[in-house]
């Protein structure tokens, strides 16, 4: 498996793990982290042996934001031209479902990275927020858009305009986090969720993730049309034949991911 400068990568069964590893900077997301995460995620995405990816950090920080020290001296033009953002839309577009396992700080770009994933599991120590306003800037990796869609305009606006951090319980209540677990159980629980997902039919997972993405991005009628077509397309997969036969025969399905 490829070695990376800023992340640790491993595969367990059909689950690919990406652990952000910049302990001295609370996992701040510099350009190298972005390209490392993208490269690892795209390698897992190209591997039929992987059905789910988990992105996690350390106990203290999932990621405390984009790297302020890397950005501090840049001009607006340099921020745009330097490709500080280019990897993130590609990461958000991987076909494979991604679980974010968040312990400690998920701030600014860290919260935005979690929101690029499909499921956010939080340790009871997790803290989420978009504190960019305190630095004289604003969210730049999707926060002003994805947080609004995730938790609604008014709650998102309050968090983004004040920079207030919320704990895991408030994040769960707001709908940002699907579940809160004790910190020492976070990775095991993320592993269980990812294994469950990875055991399903790969074509069905890809189609489902594409339809979920459409729900965030398209008007309802267009999303429903898209759903109808990808749903129908799954009837040409071996896994649909197997899944429905297994139901009729009252046994577990044996998916071949085709
Ligand atoms: N960038 C760079 N270094 C950081 C960051 C960061 N975001 N966060 C923490 N660090 C570093 C600290 O500078 C410190 O390093 P050193 O020991 O060399 O001084 C080390 O990590 C430990 O941090 P602290 O000593 O500050 O730890 P505390 O426990 O006292 O505080 C906090 C923890 C509250 C998380 C605090 O570190 C903090 O407020 N961090 C910044 C949080 C923040 O503002 N995040 C938003 C950043 S801006 C952003 O994310 C924009 C996203 C869009 C950009 C898209 C293009 C790239």
C-alpha cells in the first residue's frame, strides 16, 4: 500500500481506512493533506475490493481546519490560482460511500471535510464549527452551502456568523451527525458501520450514493427521474438477481459486486 506524508492508510476486509496524521497541527488540512486524502480515496474508489471508506483523525482532532499558517500570507489571487481547493470536489465525488469518524475538533475545513462524507459518526468529545469568521474570512470548502443543506438556514447561519462551536449532542440534534458514541468506541463503531455498507452490492451502493448526491443538488422532479433510472438499471445486475432470489429462498445474499 502506498505510503503518504500526512495520512495513514490501511485496508481491513472491504473497508479502506484513511487516518489524518498531522498531530503537531491538530490535523490542519494543508495542500499536501488534500492531495494525500484524494489520492488514497481515489485508489480505494478504483478497487472493487473496497465497498466503504472511513476517514478519521486523532482522539484530539478530526481536523482543526484548513492550515492557517499555509494560507496566512496569500493574496486572493494566490488562493484561487494556487489550487488550494482543487482536490476537495474530486474527493466529494468518489463513488464509494465514505464514513467520517469524528473525535475532537472538526472545525472550519475539518467540519467541511466531514460534510463531504456520506455519514458522520461522532465521539462524545467531538466539537463542530465554522470559526472562519474569527479569522476575518468565511468557510471556503463548502461550509456555507453544505451546512445550510444539512441543518437548515437559521442554525447554519448562526454558527457561521458567530463562529460558535457545538458539541456532539447538539450536532446530533441538529442532524449533522447520525450518531454519538463514547470516544473509546468510535473506531470500532465506524468499522462496524463501514463493514455493513461494504457487504452490500457495489453497483447498488454506487447507484444509491449517486441518487443521494442528486437529492442535495437537484430539484425534486429531476431527482425523482434520476432515481427511477438508476433503480431500473440495477435490474441488469447479477446482484439484483441474487439479492431477490436470496429473499425468496430465505437466506443471506452472496453478492458478487456485478
Ligand atoms: N491551522 C494551522 N495550525 C493549527 C490549526 C490550523 N487550523 N489549528 C491548530 N493548529 C496548530 C496550532 O497552531 C498549534 O501549533 P503550535 O504548537 O506550533 O503553536 C497546534 O496546532 C496545537 O493547537 P493549539 O495550541 O491552538 O491547541 P489548543 O488546544 O489550545 O486549541 C483549537 C485548539 C481551539 C482547535 C485551536 O487550535 C484553534 O482555534 N485552531 C484554529 C481553528 C480554526 O480557526 N479553524 C478554521 C481554519 S480556516 C478554514 O478552515 C477555512 C477552510 C476553507 C479553506 C479552503 C482552502 C484551503
